[in-house]
């Protein structure tokens, strides 16, 4: 491709220096303002450091992507107005003209190239699942980019919707520069005002946003993972809307004259992962505490016994208080790659005991379950319930929970024997969770980034490799169905439930829950 023509008519860096100091929201904001209680906490504002739902949802307020992913997982134009397939490994994107960064500088192809390459090459590999097939990005002119993939990639549009575009002037900046506002300069609907990690992000409206100015002149995203504190803040009027309305507060909210519950269905699956790689797993022992001398989770009978031990309808009904749906595979019926041939494993504790005996563990063993507290809906309660159910079939189980910041890297890197995990299937299809959670970890290929159990199944790998290189959807879906069948009929992970979306809000607020569970301030409106 020809070199990108120079379009800089002024020094963006000079302009950017004037915006690196955070301004108090009170000094610059005018009503109406909006305060949202977030149930999870982002670790950074660097949009390329770590792909997690809190990080990705938060970054969307400040930064745009080439493609916007709608609430029903549909692709919509954003910084790219249109796109086309040039050939099996080249896609051309036409960029939106006239877009400005928050510092007043122009957006063009140079920023797209810098952003996509930064996300791909960051040492953290936080976005490897989305950048793994990007070979190169070039530009024939300032308003067009060519994305070259290493293989035909049917999910490239979805991948690009996850990758935020930053100013090329800040491509070399570190995490701290984004968190202190120096580099938190996007093209999005809101501008950075201040960020207190673990507490809040203050934003002000971008009045010149190409998609139209948001309704709210100032937005506060408060990070309140504690259910009781979040509910209390809504009841007191300190917050206008809260994520993940606690089940114990729903009745109180619905009886209020000023508040309401807003419900929707999400695509987030909660599951138990297991160490299936090591010959001896670190948090497993014989009943007397002695080394077990084997890894029971390598045996499919043990894995199925564990699934049979869990009364998942009871977990949904009592622990989740009906704010969930029992899951048997990554996606529910009607989604791309769902297979009717996946076995629906019923609650059967006696059958589970027999499978344990058949596997050579008639007396069971001791196990420590690990999981986060405050990351997923009722996560520690779900883990405690699962532990009690495992104990009833002879697997004497204790539970250790910890803050997400302590847990997140360890569970995905295989530190635990059995662990609670979750994945928002925001693509609405099987390949994204399967490649990330199940396919053999390969840093060069970008597969298995969150495969904390060390799963390595060559048949599944082959199906996923073929499916993710097949552009024709009629040919791709049967491959994903086969992959689903092998993943779940071999019980490589133990599906528990899909989370539902339940939001609490003032009656003056209107919001339609998204399948990805993102609460985006620019999608919140005043009720008619």
C-alpha cells in the first residue's frame, strides 16, 4: 500500500497539553447531570491494557471504535462509515470525515493504525483474542484504512468493535497517563474530567460529538460493588440508576413511588473451570489431607459428576432469586452455534457418587474452590452453594473468595484447581468464548488467553481454527455446533447459569438493558 499522506497542519501535542489537568465537574458541568452506580470497578482507563467488561464499558464513554456494537450485538457504523471485503484477508474501511478528538485535533487513518497496532502489540496481550488475526493495517489516504488479516476472519468486525481508537500522539503513553487524564483523549461522547481508581470517574459532555450531544452535561460513574451500598445510594437519591439491582431490594424498589426495576436478558454465562492440565492440582487432597497423587479433573467422569452434583435450577431460583437462567452451553437457543445435541445434565447426586466411584474416588477427596467477590451477580453466594452441593457427593469443599483485582489474573493463568468464571458472549455466537476459554493457549495465535484450566483438545482446536477462518456463515455454524457439543459433552467447563439484567432507576430515567450488560450513559435518557 502507498504511504499515508501527511495531513497534520498543526501540532496535536501542543493542543493536548492544555487538557491534561482534570477539572472539577462542578465547575464546568450544567444540569442535567447523571449519576450511575456501577456494580464492578475498572482497573484502568487505558483502553488497550486489559479486556474486561468494566474496562470496556467505561472506555466507551471516552473513546470510539471503527464499529459500534449495538445492544443486540449488531454492527453499526461509528468512526468507520462503511466497510467492504476486498478479498479473503483484506477489509477496507471508509473513515468518518470531520471528526475531532477532545483536544480539538483531527481524527484520521494515522490514529486508527496507531491504535490497532498498539492494542495488538501491547505486552499485556489484554486484547489478544481480538487482535490475534491482524497482520497489518495500512492507509491509501487519510480517510481509508486496509486491515489485513493473517487468515480469513469472519469475526473481524466484532473484533474491531472492541478496539478503541486513541490519538496517535499518545500511542507510546503508559497506563498512568490514561488514568491521570494526560492520554485519555478520545473522540467519544464524553470527556475525561477526573478519575479516582476504585471510587469514581467524572465525565463532561462532548458538545461537538459527531453522533450528537448526549442528554447529560455531566456524568458520574461511581464504582460501588457492594450490593447494599449501591441499593442504599439509589434509595437515598444519591444515584439516578444502579447496575445489578440486588434481589433483596427488588420488592422495595417496585413498591416505591419514585423508583422502578428495569429488566432484560444478558448473554453472560457463569461457569466453573477446572485444572485439567497438571498431574497433581494444588488445591486438591485426600480426605485426610495427604497428597492425592493424581488430578481427578482429568477424568471426564469426575467432571460430569461435579456437574450432576449442582442443583442449578435451585441456584437460579434461590441464590440468584430468579435473576438468571440455567445454562447448558455458551449460548442459549436461537444464538449462532447453539447445538441441540449438547446434553442437558440433570441434578442427580446419587448418579454423581457412582461416577466418582467409577473414576476411582469412591470416598471423594478434599477441594478448595476459588472465586471473586463482587465481580459477578451474587458470585460468592453461588460459589458457596456449589461448594455445599459438591460436599454432599463426597467432595469435601471449602471456598475462598477475594477481590477481583487479586483474583482476575490468577484464575485465567491457571493458579487454582477449580474456579468460578464468567464470560459475556457479546458477539452472540460461540467462537469468541470458545477461542478465549477453551482453545489451547497459544500466545502467538492469540488463543486460550483466559483458558485457566489448561484445556487442550485437538479436535476442538481444529474445529475452532476452521470456523474462525470461514467467512461463509452457512458453512461456519455447523463447525461451531460441533465445537459446542465437544466442549460441553466432554464437560471441559461446568456451565451454571446465564445472568439476567436487573437495573434500579428513578422513574425519571429511561434505559433499555443491553445483552452485554454495559450501562452506557449516552444510552440513558429522561423518561417521557
